[in-house]
C-alpha cells in the first residue's frame, strides 16, 4: 500500500482531489491511503511552522508527500524553493518521496503560468523531487478541449474536471503508470462526475505524454 500525505491549500482540498488520486489508484489495482494537511490560502512556509506538519512527516510513515504552494498570487521561485526546503528538513532520517504539485494561473491571468512553470520545474530539478506538472497539463487540456470548463466560477479554483486533471497528473507522477479505463461506478467521488467529462479528462491524461 502507498501512504500519501498532501500538504497545500484550497487547490488541494477543492472537490476532494486527494480522494480522486486514491480512487484512481484503486481502479488501477493499487491500494493507497491519503492524508491531507490543507488550509485555505496558506503557503508551504506557513505549513513548515506548524507542529502537525513535522509530526506527520516524522511519524506518519508516508511513502509520498505531495507539496502545493500558494498560487494566487504566486510568490515566485525563491519563496517556493525555500518553503520546500523547510518542509523537507522536517522529515528526519526517513523522508517520504516528495512530489511537487505545480498549480495553474488564474483564468484571467494566463500569462502568469510561465513564471509558475519555470519555478516549479527549477525547484524540482534542484531538489531532486518528482514533479506533477498540473499547470502545464491544464494549459494543454484547455487548448485541446475549450468546451470543457476546468475553472470554478471564481476563475481561480478548479471545477470537478479541473480537480480530476490534477488528480490524474499526480497519480501518474506517483505510480508512473497509465490511468485506468475501469468503470468508476463504485468510486465515491468519480462516480458523482459527469461521465462524458470524466472520461474525456482521463483519456487526455492517458494519451498525453506527461513531462516528468
């Protein structure tokens, strides 16, 4: 079983995204457990100062830890890199494999994605982290399927389809396997989504080459 800790903010907990990752894993024949430390609007630097973060990293026996920094506004490469280093320092001698969850730019400010992408890719490379390039996938999916709305009504958070795109990208980064095509009718979260939209997102992520 893979034990996965998610640390982030509303871009992690919106639409119960970690549960989507768990369900995708289960549909692929894996067993996974997910735990979430997420607080609206908070950065990795904030999480690094919280006792629950240190406790979970040292004693939670996690295989993977998915890290998501504040996105809107995005504080830049130095803040991201520093926050990641602080979180990693809390893990002790037996750290989990860290996965950097690249977020997306606001709908009205798509030009901001380039800075976010560069910062996340540089941090992942410098600190030898797995990368879940959600922001890049987000741009590519919107270009390929403009009829499908990835944004919530506020133009910042994810719609259910956007959260599924994030979950698919994170699943691929962790398990390094193609997504399942199994009927998700027994899944608690995935079964509540519009079937056509759900299958479109999963098919896109299966067919697209997700850059590591």
